[in-house]
């Protein structure tokens, strides 16, 4: 219930958990990269990689209503620049999806991230999708596991555009008089 399990790929030898069921309790954490051969249920925190990483599950994967999937995004390369899961079985969504955009990543509209891939079917929805950057907006497609950016406002550009619009309006009024 309260521990942390970290899987770590070392060279060509991946961390592999056997075919039994993996259960991460509400106070626990599953982190790292590697392969889980059995069914997995996460009630606690799931955080792939040691920064960005890929976790693979050969059977069914379940998020419960107390789960949090903490996914870091720092670029477009799956498993190395952003976190991802590959699930060969059935996927159950629940809990909270936390998207953490890392400093230095220059997000653009229509950037897409395959967060959950390979699953043979799904059920459920996340209770909430939380993004750490209030200027980033997107959509999550439950059927494909893809998050796509729909708006990436740049506050400095928006302020400059508003100032230019006001200047044009002021000029228009002064020439009209």
C-alpha cells in the first residue's frame, strides 16, 4: 500500500516482473521502464521512466478511481522525450491523468503524444485531466490513447497583438476626426 517499485532497463536487459498480478495500492508508486508480464492494477501513482520513459504491460491494465498517471512531456520522441505505456491487453481508465510539460519544450498546436498504446480495448474515463501549464490545452482520445495539443497561447505574443490592435484602433479614430 505505501511502497515504491521502480523498474529499470539496464542496457539490453529490461526489468521484467513475472506473470502474477501486480497491485499498486493507494499509497504506492510504480515507476521506471521495463516489462510487466501479468495483469496490473494501480490505485496509487504511476510515473513511467526516471524522467521520460516507457512501461510495457503484456496483459490487462487498470487505473482505479484513486490512481494518478503522472506523464512528463518534454518533446516528441515517445519513451525518451515523453512518458508512455504499451498495454497488450485491455485498458481501464479512471483516476487522474496529470500531464507535466517540462521546461524547454517548445509546444506547438497539433503536437500529438501516444501516451497509451497497443491496447486491445478500453473502458472508463479519467475523472480529470490536469495540465501543469495553464497556457496549454488539448484533447485526449480514449480510443487511441493520444493527447493532442489544441492551443498553446504565448502570453507575450498575445499582449503584443492586443497592443498592436489598440494602436491601430487609436490611429483609426485620430484619422477619422
